[in-house]
């Protein structure tokens, strides 16, 4: 559970506007977006990719990118099962 996701989202967006080359900002923003309370998988994946692009050795970004891909696929499969 996270505090106020909308406030956090605004803060991360402002931080990224201020320093778009900061891999940590992109990574932590992606972590927020992939949280079950927020579930903005597509945007999260974009920010994980940007973090990895900026810092190819960022192990946690690689790990959580993969986890989010799996979660997104599971969400897609679950939704497809109900169509």
C-alpha cells in the first residue's frame, strides 16, 4: 500500500521534467506506476525502459521491468479469459 499515489505521481513527473536524464527518477516513477493501487503498466514499462537506457547496468530496473512485463501479461491473460 502506498500513501497518496496521485501526489507521488505529480512529484515524479515534476522531477523528471526537471532532470529527464536521471535514471533513478524514471525507475522509482515506474515502481509507483506498477503498484497494484495504480496499475499503469504501459507507462511503467516506458519509464523502466528509459531508466535502463540511461543506465544499462541498473539491475533493479531490469528486474522490475521483467516483473512488470509478467504482471501485465497475467492481467492481459486474465482479462482475455473473461471475453
